[in-house]
C-alpha cells in the first residue's frame, strides 16, 4: 500500500485561529502539536483537528501547503471546505 501524505487544518482552543501543516501521519502530528513540541504552535494549545486533504506524494502535499499559506483566497476556501465537511 503506497504511503499517503496530508495537508491538515488545526484550530486553537486558546485563540480560535487556524494552523495549516503537512505530514504523513495526521493523528501523530496533532499529538506532537498538543504536546508543545512545535515552536510555532506551542503558545496556542490545545488544538483540535478540523480536517485534512490526502495526497499521493509529499511534493504535492508540500505544494498545497505552500499555496494555502501564500494565497489568502485559497486558504479561506480550504478552511471553509473542511469546516463544512466536519459539520456533516
């Protein structure tokens, strides 16, 4: 079975802001964030996983993460899509 890669969306319970990242193990990565072992998020704990998108290669996941972080409209659509799918 080929390895999968993911772009995930977390929401901080402290300030309600979002964090976007990429990984090959979403649930393990959320644990790492919530353990305070990620410098960019350790002051905003705890986080909940809102959702994620799946990719065939790390390159595609990294490219998607980069585009979401650089493009405000894409980021807003991504957040809205994952929030709406989480409500189902």
